[in-house]
C-alpha cells in the first residue's frame, strides 16, 4: 500500500481519487471545497488539512487542477521541497504545453521525477476507473506513474517527452470539439430535410460519416446509446471545459505555426454557446444553438436566440 496525495477533487478528481483508495492505497486528499473533500472522505479517502499536509511522506502526488496557473502555484509553493524527493509527481490537469514543460523542468531541477498525464473519458470514466491517460515525461517517470494510473484507467499510453501528454490531449479534444459540432449540424440538417433521426443514425453510424461523437455520444435525445442528451444535457463534459481545451489548442497552434481552421471554427461556436449561458451544459448541447440558428427566416438578419432556448 502506497501513500498517495491527491490534490483537486472536482468533477474528475472526485471520481479518480476514490479509485486509488479502492485499490488499497492510503489516499490523503485535499481540495479548497469542503463539500468535495467530504465526498472523497465518504468514499474511502483520508482528509488532509492542506496540500502541504497531504504531500508529507507521500509516495506519489497526483494533481487535477483547473488551469496552468494553479498547477504552477501548487507545485512551486506546496509540493517542491515538501514532498519527498522519492515521490512520483503526476499532474493529470489539462493545461498549456508550455507550463507543463516548465513545471516538469523545475521538478527535475529539484531532484523530482514528474510526468504530465491528462485524461480522456469524462466524469463517468473517472468514476468507473476507465479513463485513458496520455503521459508525457521520461521512461522512468512513466513506469513509476503507471502503477497508480492503471488503478484509475483502462489505458495508460506514453506519449513522449515532457509536455507530450498535454499536446496529445489538446489535439484529441480539438478533434472531438470539431467532430461534435459537425455531428450536431448533420442531425439538424437531416431533420430539416425530413429524415427520421433514428433512421439517419442507423445509416450514418454504419457508414463513412460515423464518429465517436455520433455512435458513443449522440447529441440527440433517444437516439443511440444513453448520453447526456437523454438527461437534459446535464453531466458529462461541460461546454466551458471544451472551450477551454479548444483555446489551449488554438494557442498551441499559433505558437507552432499550424493552420487549424476547423479547430478555430469549433472554438468560435463553443464561445458563442458559452456566452449565451450554455457553459454548464454538456458540450453536445451545442446542437440546441445550431438548431436555433435554422429558425431565422430566409433573408432576415440572424439574431442569437435567448438563453432560455437551452432549457
């Protein structure tokens, strides 16, 4: 049994930490939210009063935080010099590549082994221990981290050097955001052309247009397997988080000199959706805004419909 410090118990971390406890590890958890911390304790984790207390004598430190600035602050102020040098440091947050590389370089400079290991799979996979981890860092760090990540996921893949996990994650989510937008458009168009949506699904899910966004996460209620669309677009992967990932991808593309027009269009669509109040809805609820846009009479200037259209 290892001592694991787990920092960040939001929608994802709150599901991940208990799986480490279920695997037999002593998980000392901390979050600024008392409600989130209490929920983790109810599910087998031990309460830490602070990050500093959580990382003391830890064999592994796992973080799941909102953004790069939070990751940098936590490691620089509360992990480096306070966690044992023997501890493997695993950041599962989705952040910008530059910050991931910088923090990992600082960790190495202070004698630590660290990897970036962002995840794919969403809240249900976090709860069920079926996440996919994309790991950036050296081979030694990957092997050390693997024994912990395997308790929380179904796939643990070494993406390459420091920052590679983040690079893989933002490329994957740019593809996901763009494919979901296209899937939403296709269903709306199919309906407007008089097709039964279940029939269209039965055809396209077995034809060349099929994608994960259609077959595993269909944005139409009552079509395909159960998804957040069947729950009023609640739960799942929030549109605000998709927008965050798309912005990270656009920032990385600009720095790398990559031309990503579809990613840019997807970012613009999700920005509009979030601005209208859809940030807390599942990202597949984008279909509501796309459907609304078809209601503009021909020849009239399009005006964004009210936020109530999302309800």
